[in-house]
């Protein structure tokens, strides 16, 4: 082991890491990629795999389920809210996961073949499958480190399982888990694993108008188009609209740009999100886990204009509680929020920027990678001492 840029570079004794993700929300995939890329940066010789075992097992059925999930949370959010609450309250999670038996068998074969040193689920169902495959986590190999991608409003399905450690993004979430019965010594507050590229980021926002606003649209085409038209008409604003892979929405937004005097940029999917966020004074977006955490990492204040009931409520709560932005759930409220942030030479926006810089952890993925690597090199005797020192709480766990 040797040091580089203040971090340990691990190069001896090849270690194996298995990161388990699922396409039910981009936050899981973003977290998985962040951890994978950080591990490869700090341990070039390590074997790091990022796998979606559900997609590998169920193929097109998995794709259809993911699409149905996205349709549900966007078109029937109250139904999803009921389902989310039902999952949170249900004790027999593993019985409900019996239909995942083919994925469990596939995962068991992967573990038996590859013999990973550390397994990192970034999607909650995997931790329960691992309990069925390996039994309760007891500090033995492979180490099981659950990375929770939600903040504050954390569904119990994340922690009604065994794990050597649970990784959480912030202290507020750690307190929620502790109140629910997860001991502090089983938690590590290391931030959300955004891309390691954020650690190298330097803000390039000008300190004066025009105010640069990035609007990352959801799939509500009519509402998004109306908001774009109104934002483009604001004075002293330079607008950029990100439509991702939605070509239908792009055509709609392009037609608005061609018909209006207010000029703005229309962006598709980009691999340069850190730099994009660093150029803007404000981000208007839904309260997605990855998007909110990436904005915090880039110190770009947020105006939240959509919240999926359940898992996204905590993300919005985090933004409001830390003074990093505001919630504005109608187009009129968004316009008022933009006007308020820009008023008095951007006084409110500056306050949000100051607050968000205080909680930003752009190097979280590298911190998590260091922790995972330490799990490979931690002496067994030291682990035993740590367990014994936990006292009665460890026995209860």
C-alpha cells in the first residue's frame, strides 16, 4: 500500500468486490458506478464487478417491471405511496421475495464462483437474498456492506436484514436508522457515492447576472413545456433545459425555443454532469436521490418541483432542513422561487450556496472505497476487539 493525493493506493494482494444494483430508480445505478469507479481508482489491481442480477436473470421481464415502476411513481404516486408504506410496515420481507428465487440462485452461483471479499448491495432486496444464501452477517468473508441510497425517509426494507455495516449519506439519516434499532457502531456516515469526478470539481459560476438556471425535466411533458416557456421569459436568466433521453420532450422544447424570443439551451443526456452543475447557480429538478446528492456535491442549490411519495420525501426534507434550496411543487411556485433567489443581487441564492457547501461531500465515493478496502485488510483480532467493545448493543444486534 502507498499514498497518492492524500489517500492510500492499494496495490498488493488482489481483492474482489461485488457491487449489486438494480434499475429501479437511477440512484441505485449512480451509487454503484460511483463506488466501482472509486475502487478502481484507489485499487487498480482489484477485481470490481457491478452487476444487476435481476436484469441478468429475468431479462425483458425485468425491463418491463422497471418501466411499470416508473409509470406508477409518475402517473399514480398515491398508489405508490400506499405500496411504499405497506413494504415499510411488513415484517415478512423475505417471504414476499420468494418469487426472486431464480435471482437468488444466480447470485449464489456468482458468489461461489468468484469468491468476493466484499459484497456491496446498493439496492435493498439483495441484502435479504444474501441472508438467505449466506446466513446472518457475522464479520466473516465475504463482508457485507449495505449502501443506503435514500436520505431520512428510509424504508425499513433497507435495514431489516443483517450486514456488517450500513453506509448512510448524512447524520440525519443515521439518527433515523438508530431510532429504528440499527446500532451506531453498525453505521458509517460517509456521504452518497457520487462519481469521483466530483472530487476534482471547481465551481465556475460567475458572481453576477445573468443567473444560470439548469432545469432537469421529468416526464410530465405538458407541465415541463409550460415551465420552460415561462422561465425563458424571465429577465437576467440564462436557461438550460435537460431532457435526457426523452426525444418526444426534446421536440416539444425545441419548438418552444424556435417560437420564443427568449433563447435557451436544450441538452440531452450527458456524461459531464459535474461540470454542468458547476456552471449553474440553480438546479430545478425532482427530488431523485442521485440528482439531489449530485447537486449537493457540486454545491448547486436546488428548487425541488416534484417529489415521489416515500423514498424522495426525505431527499426534499434534507434540502429544506439544511437550507440548500426550497420545494416548489407548481410552476407558479417555481417562478416565485427563482425570483426570490435572484432578488437583491442573488442574496438568497448566495445563502443557499453557503449552506450547501457546508454539507457537500464530493469525495464520498473515494471515502467509501477506502472503507471497503480497509475491510479487506482489517486484522481478524481487531475485528473481534471491536465487536466485544460494542457491549450489550452488539449482543442485541
